C-alpha cells in the first residue's frame, strides 16, 4: 500500500497506516477519489479492499481507547480541518519583522505571486484567536493536489494549507476533505 502524507511524501506500507490517524480530528474516508484507471478486480485488489474495510471497522474503537488513555473526549461523528491552521508560535525576531500591515492592509510577510496573483509567504495571523502565530500562506501555484483520473486540481486552493483572502482580511485554512467535492468534468458521483 502507498501512504501519502499531507505534504505529499510517499512511502510504502504493509498495513493500513492508522497510526497516522492518531489525532482526534482524523477520519478514514474511502471510495471518494477516483484512480487514474479502474482497478481490475484481481484477488490481490479484493484482498486489500477487504483488509481496508476490516481495519476501518476496527478503527473507531481503537481510536476511542487511545483518546480515553490520553484523557481526551471521544471523537465527534463529523470531520473538521486543522483547527490550528498549521500555525506555530512566532519567535521574537518574527514578531518584530511580521507585526503590522502593509499600506494595502495585507499582513507583513505576504507578497503577491507574479505568476498567479495570489498572496504567498509567512505572516502573523490577523485573527485575534491566533495572536502571535505564524501562518504559512500558499498562492495558487502551490496547489499541487490533483485528481488521478482527470488531472485537474481537487480544490481551487492547496489542501491542508492556507490562503489569504484580501477581501475578508483573513488567513483561510483549506481542510483536506475539501478535495472530496471534486468531480471530473463530464461525470457525476453516480457514474461509478
């Protein structure tokens, strides 16, 4: 099995990598993204599909036990994105360099991408809830999340990343599950 993390790093796995889903906001999602070509129903494919389905059935109980051991509440029956937006505490040097806004109101540290026209860079999040947190902001050129079947982007902005919305004056996080709304041109969810 091939596991791909949020940054696109690939590695071979012999078992379903549920250790990667240890965070309370994780969820197992299957059958939502298309493959580049239909998978032939070989014995190996069917065996792997059965193993994955069995692991997913066991996963909620295993995750609940880990959460109980950590003293955390059980997970909710819904999926949310990264509530921290991937932010980190600013160093004193970053606080000095990134505090304030540019003359156009955009946070210091962001620049317009010459290719796509969207903002990119690192800035202090203007939202008071994230005061003192450095956020990485990606432009449209950084969106490398593509559909294996049609090659189009899964969402207008990079999944599991942030973009800057100048009209709202906000760093906006795009949760990975946003890519699940993708449909190849000329198809629908009912096509298979």
